[in-house]
């Protein structure tokens, strides 16, 4: 009969399996009810406010000549990351401006060539992104070259 005796380490495996399965079910079921940590993004989640100061009006007539300057600023308390400039109907292309240090206000002035453009319209679009990645509204000026 010595061959038929079981020691404790050879207890039925189905009991162990049942205990492990019950523990897993209880653990997985609790995941749905547990409170999760939620981190709000830093900053105000609004992009920079870009304003064109000159010219003041959205639609302006300018004389054909060497150039016309468009100037303004982008402001964001989270810090301005990049200012983008786009011209539709113009000859220029401007690289985005990226400050080399934290700045909450960026002032800009871009020259728009009006030589040989009499009778044409040029739209100037300027917008910026802040350090959190939020994009602000686009400021627009239409230059009617006469």
C-alpha cells in the first residue's frame, strides 16, 4: 500500500486551478470599478492669439512698388512655440519663426513684394502654435495691389 499514499504536494490540481481562477476573475472584475487617475493637459488648451496690427483693416489697397510690410504679434501665456506665415498670390515663402527661448509674446514683420503685381490680390495668413501644441486662430489680411 505504500505505492498508493499521496503526500501533501500531490494534492489534487483542480483545487489549485479553482483558487487561481477565482482570484483572476475577482481581480479582473474589479478593474472596471476602480477609479483611474486622469491628468488634465497643462495650459489653457487654446492656441496663441495672433493679431495683425498693420495694416489695421482686413482688406486694404496698397500701391505697387518694392514692398509692403505686414506686422503684428502672437501672444500665449503657455509660451509661443512657432509662428507660421503663408502668402496666397504672392512670390515669397517664409520659414516658420521658432524662438530660441521661452517667450509669451512674439512680434513679427514680414515684407510682401508688390513689384509687378498691380491688379493682383495677395492674402497674408499668419497663425501660431504654443508649447503645448495648441494652434491658434489665423489672422488674415487681403492686400489689393493697385
